[in-house]
């Protein structure tokens, strides 16, 4: 999940260093929440995480799953 919420951080929150590359207008945080989502609910793609943000988020996911 990607959120602008900063008031109550969760374990595993990863701030995005390059939110513009992801097509986001405001600084955001990737918050680890594992769930399934029907692809039909995804209306459009707005961007991609930068390589450095993708690496940091992947490291967080790995630390929680393995």
C-alpha cells in the first residue's frame, strides 16, 4: 500500500525518495500490507518506483517473508 500518512508509522514503512518517478504528487510511504486484489479493480498504472526505491521496498518485503 502507498500512503501519505506519516502520523503513525508502521514497522516496515519505507519512505519513497523519488515519489515523482512513481507518478505521485506528494511524498509517500510504502506500507507493507499483504493482501490479494482482483486485477479488474486496477483502473490504470500511474508510474513505477525508481530503482533505488524498488530495491529498498524489496529488502523490507524480504526481511518480513524470509
